[in-house]
C-alpha cells in the first residue's frame, strides 16, 4: 500500500471511530466511567491488601467496594443537602443577586435593570425547575447504570486470563498484549490514585479556609471543588472561581470584612478567591508534580487539546476522562510502526510510555494472573 492510500485509510478510519464515539456517547461514556470506577476500587483493594496481608484479596475487594459505595452515597447526599440549603435561602440569594445586577447596570449607565428571574427563567420559574428535574433524573439513571456495569466487570474479571490465552495462541503475542494492558493500567491507576489524593488534600484545606472565612454552605462548595479537580487544567481554574461566585451573592457578609456595603461583597469575594486560588496553585504546582511525576507523560498542549476534543465528543464525562483516555491512545499507537509517530507527538518527552511515579499506585498494579487471587 503506497503512502497516499495509507493516509487516506487512516483519515477514513479516524472519521469512522470519532463518529462511533459520538453517536454512541451515551453508552460508551457511561461504560468508560464504570471502567475507571472499577480501577479506583481495584486500587483501593490493592492498598488494603498491602496494609493487611492476612486478608485475602477477595475480602480486600469487598472492603474497597463498601468504602467506595459509602463514600459515593455520602457524596450524593452531601450534594443534595447543599442544594436544599441553598433552596431554603433562595429568596435572600435572589435579592442579593438582583442588587448586584442593578449595580452592574448602573456602572454601565443603563437604567431599569432586569431581575434574575427575568434574565434566566420565565415568570413561574418553570424552565429552571424543569431543567433541574431532567438533570437529576438523567444523573440518577446514569449512576445506576454505572454501578451495574461495575458489578458485571467484577463478575467477568475472573475469566479474563483464559479469554486472553484463547484469543492469542502465540506466547509472544500473548505476552505483548499482557504487557500493553499492564502498562495502560499502571498509568491510569497511578493517575487516578494521585488525582484522588490531591483533590482530597485541596478539598480539605479549602473547606477549612471557607469555614474560617465564614462562607455559607462551605461543605457543599468543597465537594464541588473535589469533583472539579478531576478535570485537567480547566477544572482547577473553575474550582477556584466557584466559591467566590457564591461568596459575592451571600446574603450575610462577615462583619470583619473591610469596606462599605455593597462594596464589602466584592472585597469578600476577592478574599475568598485569593485563599482558594492559593491552595489550588501551591498544591497543583508543587505537591502534585512530586507525587505524579511524569506518569502520564503527556505534553501540556496535548492535555488541553484532549480536554477540548473529548469534551466535544462525550461532554462532561469526556472532560473527566480525557487524560487517561489519551494515555491509552498513546500506548496503543506506540505499538505499531505506522502510528508510533502519533504516540511520540502526544508524549511529553518523545518516549510514549507512562513513567513510574513515586506514588502508592505503583505498588497496586497487578498482572491479570495475580488478580485472580
């Protein structure tokens, strides 16, 4: 096959793959989320197995499933409580937002500023409540489907090694596939483990800071920060902006904030932004690189492009999974001479393989054979 025919084949194949990913996004994105949740549980199980060698791996997995399930349910309950708390103070928040809108219109020299209801909702707020109801209903269905997928992944993993042996009869080919799988799993588990630890650390420090600053519903805002930090680059920026946005519309500003009303709201939001941004910047730039190292081995530009592309294809799930999905692509492309150049372009240092980082995830990686214990 000549060079032009090969290039045409790759272009057509790429278009077909992207079309399949986009058209099947509701199924594929949900399944991908389930796979990564499965890997997080496996990482916890391996950590428990190392800390308590007397336990069998099956018991460690059961404990990990229980811990993740309790954390998952607790997180959902926390979000629900936060939304309910904001709902109880909705009238006060709306009054404060309307005052801020009036200030902005006055600065621009425009009279007759609209209210929040006029800008966003209809007179009875039907659009708002319909949107919330549809979002909650869709999220609940996706969560249940993810949990079902995870259960079937655990049930099916005992036969993975036998299936691999029957698909690839040649020992060399079988070892190569097993090596590629372990390499991809090592990079993904390391990324998920470190990202979880970093997100938890930033969340804890942000929560204590918000509590000390007197920000209302600090626990809910900290939970939002925890989730947003899983989105590469952009997530940390948005996480630093969310608490100040709520602080500026907070009905009651602490008395220690300097300034004269309504200027105190802006000063208060600036203080909250400075404190939250400090934790995001310091931990993200000094602690996280030491823990993660070059485990993903993706260039910064590739991370941003992957975030945009996967977000366009799969929406919010694609943004959360953009980095590990791109790592998998890089590893797979590195196995063929025809596509190795693509893997080199994606990598940060020209070597398209995730590096071993000094994090607990390194020891949690197991071969498929060892996973059967």
